[in-house]
C-alpha cells in the first residue's frame, strides 16, 4: 500500500485530473450500460446505449493513451541523454 501512495504522490495535478476524469467517464459508461438492461424492454440494450458506451470508452482510452505516450517519450529521452553522457565520459 505504501508503494501505491508513493506513486500517487509523484503524479502532477494534471495527471490526477486526467485519471479522475477517465475513471468518472468509464463509470458513467458502465452505469449507462447497466441501466440499459433494466429499462423497458428489460434485458435488451438499445443500440444508442452501446454507441454511447463505445464513445465513452474511446474517450477514456484517448485520455489515458495520450498521457502514457508522453510519459513514455520522456523516459526514452532520458535514456537517450544518459547513453550520450555515458559515451562522452568514457
């Protein structure tokens, strides 16, 4: 549990907003999907509900994907700089 808290403390305000928005959007999509099961006709999910859920999933994936992409790019840049510094110091 301590490790998770340390990782959470490293997040910037922007990352916290992005992850919170992603979780809220996904929960809204899942809620919409389950509510679609319980309204008339029961047990059948209308196509518009599935379309809305798909749109929400794409939105969440884009939020998380953009964040992870730039975090990965930053890690690659740091590794590249470290390699060059190691080459210079040899």
